[in-house]
């Protein structure tokens, strides 16, 4: 793990420049990110963020998400983070890129251009080894059950995960591809 992490921020003219990850969140700078969704049929593997995370601690999110390091390809980043957070790798399918902004608490903002990735797995045979400093718990959940839980307890889920669920009902990520 790196102490000070530089990630790709996006200037008004569309060019990239390196920025400290915390600065990007404090200032709400537009920056690159990836989000991975691992499915077993219509069930999604979700994670509860560790209580020690600097934002959205203890909230449920999609399988994993992060920011690429400066000059790291988004595909490499998605594979790396799946291994780092959950201890496994799978072949990933790249989907569209979306942008969103969200207040994530503590005076921090996410303003991301996110490339979405998905994978299929067999929950009965997939070995998930969550990194305790990143992930408190994992579970598989169907899209209907997830929608009900988010409707009843929206604060239990990260802002970006709720945005994805609004934009992609049933988590059909390829709808707008």
C-alpha cells in the first residue's frame, strides 16, 4: 500500500494530471475510478466497507471499487483491486464509463468518471478472502432483495452504489453500453 497516492484527475480540457487522492476528495475534483460487479447469475457479491475506511465506513458497496494509480490502465486497476480487497481474480468484462458526484461525508466529495467492470462466478466454488483493513464482510444478494434493502435502509449503502442502482435497475450494466 502506498502512503500518498496520486490518481488521475481530469482537467476542464479533458487532459489528465496527477493529484493526491485526498486532495481530489477534499476539493471534489473530477477523477478516474473503477467499479467491479461480480455476479453469480442474478446475485451480486457486495462488500461492507471496513470501519476504518476514511469515508463511507461500514456501508455496503458493490463488489469493489477504487482509483487507478497515476498512469495505471483502468483494466489493470480493476484486476489489482479485486485481488487486493477480496483475494481473487476473475476475467473481467469492461462496460461503459459513467460520471457522478456525491457527498461521502466528513467534508469529502466523490466526483468520478467511473469505468464499470463485471464478472461471472460460481458462489459455491469462489474463495473470497477479504482484506480486513478494506472489507468488514461480504455477501451475495439478489437484485430484488437488494432493491428492497436500499429502499428501507438507504444509509446502509454507499452513495455511489445507490447511484448505480438508480441508473441500472436490476444491475443490468450493459443497458447503456
